[in-house]
């Protein structure tokens, strides 16, 4: 299978699994006007890609609307690329694509899924100016919050960070001040909260021109994206991704 075609299937699919058709020619489910034609029951052997809610489908059965017309029950296994139509008593999915589950195809699919999962991290690593292993030794609020602050005010704080190792960027010999959003508002609740005792891998970015910062604030870096603070056990993966780009 061409890698580009596989990427297209993965970009469209919300659920990818290995399995075989156990029952064919079922009537269409009631109450779903968008479904037309016969459906089949597929026994799921392994979930390869899904949301957390569907990760436990291995060993279960799903009702599938085939992409290519009628399908006969068979013991042959396929890798099914699907989109979920309904979560009820039965999980109903629409087929986007299907590949014979040969060892080579399965290996290619697993590799493509792993690469897709790494895309957000790859992008954030590329954007970061400095990546360090560090611990937070102190934090302070920039200023007292105003009564008329905006609905999604970030509540800027600054963390004092002790650098233990540099994974990307120039060596650092002194503590850094790092801007972070302390708000628990829906716009910021996943943003790193860099208070005393926090230790991990920090992806740091230039502060930019945050309009609501006090004048004269000297913090150079900020860490505001959920991926800007990562656990230490991801160090081998991060070093591998950086090495692939020649940034180590």
C-alpha cells in the first residue's frame, strides 16, 4: 500500500481495528436514516487506533456498513478503517477502507499510526526555541487580578526554573523565568501550572507580545501549551525526534 494512501485513510478514520466478518446480510439498524443497505457484524481482534472510549473493543463485535457492497462472512482478517456513526447497544461504524491483514500491511499500518500520534509533538518540538529538563524552584503572580478582567483571562504567573540539562538550544548556566497561565478557565486549564516542585521536560518559546502583561516584565520564555510540559520518561522519544531533525 502506498504510504500516502495509508495516511489519507488514517486522517479520515476515527476507529481502526483488525478483525473478521462474522455475520453478513443483516438488516439496517432502525432509527438511522443516514444508513442505507445491508450491514455486517465484525468481530474485533485488536484495536489499532481509536478514541479512549473505544479502546476496549477487542473481543467485542461491531456493526459495520461496508464501503464496497455485500460482504460474506469469512475467517480472513482485515484491517478496517472506519468512522463511528453511533454508540448505543451496538457500535455502528461506516467503512472507509479495508486492507488484508498481512504481516507487512499490519506493520506499515502500525508505523503510520505511530507517526500520526507523534505529529503534534513533532510540531511543538520544532517550534520550541529551548527544550530543557528542569525543576521549578519558585513562582509568583505577576499582578493582582482586576475585578473586570476578561472571561478567559490567563492569570499570568512567572516560574523560576532551574535547568538540569538542555536537549535543544544554547546551554543555560543560570535559572530562567518562564511565563505560564495559572487560570483554570476552559481556555487554559490544560496549560502547564509551573509551581514549586514541578519537574519535567519544558518546551520553551519566546514570550511574544502578550498584550495583558505588565510593562517591564522580564520573563523571556513562556510555556502555555499542554505539550510544553512533558514527563521525564518521554526523554528518549524526544531525543529521537530531535535527532531525526538534526537538532541534537
